[in-house]
C-alpha cells in the first residue's frame, strides 16, 4: 500500500512540476547594455524527473502515523536567483503528509 501511495504521489508531482518548454533566441554577443544581467531559466540538475526522485527519497513515511488509503499533496515553490527554494505552499488532505513533503523540499 505504501508503494502504491508513493507511486500516486510521484504521479502527482508530474502534474505539479510540469514545465512548458519554450525556445528563446539569445541576443547577439555583446548586445547587453552596461550593467544589464543575463538570466537563465532555473533547471534542476538532472531535470524534473530527478527532482521528483530526490524529493520522494527524502520523504520519511515512518514519521507519519495512521496513514490509510490513498493520499497526495501538491507542492508549489519558487526558486530565487541564487538557486534557493522559497515560497513553498503544500496542499492536500493530510496535514502531516503535507508537512513531511514541505520538510523534504526544504531539506
């Protein structure tokens, strides 16, 4: 049952963390004005699948007591220019599981 719950959790991450792929043309070399910065889209090393795996490995189901049936959480967060995660919002039916997901993301 725990494996099934974990699988459903990972599938939920697929929908939450899905990203739209866009292609952008970069400006010609040297076209940035003085004092302007060039920004790059944030991307987890190894891609979104690796992010899901890493977070799911950090979730400790032994910390949660009385889990029965199916449960899921959805997490939204921002990544700042230094690559740090901030503004985490986790929603779902089980508050303890939501807190564990938030702890796993913060860790």
